[in-house]
C-alpha cells in the first residue's frame, strides 16, 4: 500500500485563499506561429482564488485563466487583428494570514544582493503602476 506523502506547511491551505499568477499573450492572426523567438505582448495576471486545497486552487486558477483565451483584439496602430492566448500558471501559493487591511499576502526573499540593488528596487510614487496613467498596452481587447 502506497503511503500518502504529507503536504508541507508552506503548500497547505491556511485561510482558504490562494494567489495565482497566469500568463496570457496576444497573438496576431498573420504571424508565423512556428517561430518561438518572435516578440509579443504578454500580461502576467494575479488573481485571488478561494479553495480548500491546492488541487482545487489549481483547477480554479486554470479555469479563470482560460476565460479570456481566444478573445479577439487588434493593434490600435497597425489595425492587425489577433487573439489573446492563455499560456498557463506561473505561480500558485496559499495566503497564510487572514485577509484584512495590512495583511501580508506575498513576499520575496533576496539573498546575497547588494544594498545598492535592494535600494534600486524601490520606486517613487509616480513610478508605481497605480500612478501610471499612460495609454496602456498596444493591443486592445475588442
């Protein structure tokens, strides 16, 4: 009888909430799909998923990611048409703390970096995405 391996603490459900990242990219209808070195517009989206365990969280995150797959759009400059393609998940992690104002939901560890590199990661207010009111991505969803 095969014994079930215990899921490590870091991968267990703590709050019922998970954070998933997925990648989707815009593909023009007229591009050569055999060339994997071609340039593209891609978004890595971050979503919250409510699930009791990692298998359910994975299934739900994949389903949410696929919602926009095939959505048509165009390049506003060239008028080339294409569609968004779901590529898959890049990360799936449980949220460890109760979700409330100020709750830590994500973290990154930086080992062996210089103080200068760490200080260079910090952005001014106007450099933060929430304050970038520019035109946005070139390919718009139709």
